[in-house]
């Protein structure tokens, strides 16, 4: 009787072990569930002074002056509400705002910790948002940040942002070029294939 009970429980034990291993391996890749890749390309205008200022320092770090960023201190924190445009010119069509903070997070390197929400206000994704966080090494030609979620068409999004300094308009105005690659699960809202320079990758 005991032998029969043990033998009968083997399939159940194997099932539980398989389930535990699957859970330990983490969630299935989004692509395996019919995920959709969306690629956005736009420009971000970070203006730290003047009448059109969009970035305001709210914390002055108490540390020593940064060796590679004169006038800056470890811990300096800036709040942003930067314009996002289709082209590099500030006069280009406005498609959203980048709202959040960046903090000088390295004692010796020119590295910022960025936390922001991309709020889209034009084009196919009007009303949707994308949550972006990551390490911005200002000295690098291309920086990679993470997409960690979103709302609307970007609900439960994952992915990355390639972030470049496009040009410096003035001492107070830096233009950044962003390529956002966001994968959303198949059940998320499906945007049209291409509108206003923003497109869904095949």
C-alpha cells in the first residue's frame, strides 16, 4: 500500500519540480507571448538657464567640486520638464515632455542617474507614457538606459533607450537624441504602424 502511494505521487512531484524550475527561471520572454516592438526617435531639449529654462537644480550636493564637471558637486539633483521634438531644432514639432530628475551620482566620473517619464502628447501615441531610468555617462558617445514600464500603448513595456548628445546650442541648452526600443506584451494597446516619425518595428 505504501509503495503504491509513493509511486502514484511521482507524477505530482515531477510536476511541482518542473513548476519550481520554471518560476526560478523568471518570466517567459515577451516575444514568446506575442510581444510587439515599438521604436520611437525624437530629440530632448535640456535647458538649464535663461527665459526658456526647463531644468532646475533643486539640491546642491554637499561634497567637493567634481573633478570633471566644474561648478558641480556629488549629489547635485536637477528636476526637468524638457521638451521632446521630432527634429533637433527647438522649433520642430513638439511631441511630448520628459519629466523627472537627474542626479550627479559619481565622485570621479561625469555620470548622472536619470529617472524620468516620457509623456507623449502628439502622434500615434498621444496620451501614453514611458518610464525610463539609468546611468548616463556624459563622456560616452552613446549611453543606454532602461525602459521599465509605461501606460497606454506602453503598458508593461520593457526595453532600452539609446541616448546621444546631438548638439550643444549654448552653454544652457543641450540637445539629446533618443532612440527608444520598447517591447509591449501582445495584450497591450496596438498602435498604428507609422505616424509622425514614430513607428512600430516589424
